[in-house]
């Protein structure tokens, strides 16, 4: 069994836990609901079993698509003005 140990104030309400940051976890964290974050960073891979939705996706390195890639209207890339 794993336990959460809080060194900061914690406000527990019905179906809601409010933690004053920072929160550090060693081990797995899971959710059966929605996780909302203003910023999300990872120093390792991120894996999703469902759909990831975003207003904008940016890659600073290579990007790979294993399945279909649907483009709405055009593909733009730098250095080529006739795309």
C-alpha cells in the first residue's frame, strides 16, 4: 500500500482535494477523471491511450506519426513558398 505524506496544508472537500504546492510523488499517479493543468512538464516519455486534443502542437525535434495524418487545408514549411 502506498501513502501520500503532506508537509503543507491540505484542504479535503467532498470529491476534491486541494493541496498547497509543491506536491512530490514517487511512484505511479493515476486518475479516473479529468486532470487539468496550466503547465505540464516531463523529463521522460508521455504515453496516452486515448485522444490528445490541443489548440497547437509544437515539436522542437523530429515528429513521427504511426497511423493516418489528416490535414485540414495545407502544409506549410519554411523555405518553400509554393506549398
